[in-house]
C-alpha cells in the first residue's frame, strides 16, 4: 500500500472512531437514558440499560484505541506545524483525555440511583467536550 492509502485509511479510522464514541454517548444520554429512566426495575429497564452499556463498553474501548492510534499516526505524518497549531492540538488532546475517562466511567456498571445520576452527568460532560473537540478539529483542519 502506498503512503496516501494508509493516510486515508487512518483519517477514516479516526473519524469512524469519533463517531462511534461521541455518537454512541449522545444516543445513550439523549435517547436511551431518558426512555429507561421512568421505568421501574420491575419492568426490566435497569437490567436492559446495564446490558446496553455492557455491549457498548467494548465499542468504547475499541473507539478509544482507534482514536489514539490513528490520531498519533495522523499527527506524526504531517510535519511542519506552527506553534499555534501545537497549542490547539495540545488543548484537543487534553480534552480528549477527559472524554476517554468520562466514556469509560459512563459504561461501568452502576446499581444505585446516585451512580445513575453521576453517569448522566458524565455523559453530558462527554457530549459537550466531545462536540468541542470536533469543533477544534475542524478549525485545525482548516489552518493546516
């Protein structure tokens, strides 16, 4: 394979991983979580949500790995960035670490209402910061 094909595949892997991570959290927080929040345990809603998070957990880990590997590749293969670019890229990486931690904590098992409330707050934070990262990425793509 040529270097161009590898670069295209790595950019694609980066975008797909971001879609899976942020899109999945958006769906869980804004659709699944509210739909199951009103249901009682007798209705099977809590076990259903636990099964959903268990299945999504593997996708979260794969998406994080995909983002780290493809992001590192994309950064190392495009040399000659300005200090201004590096500043924004550093901010993006720090925010990405927040998203990774929040996403990992969001897919942990929880059994109390306090843990469920904390999960909802984490998911909201991941959504806000994830969308901010996408905005920074669009800006960085524009300036280099």
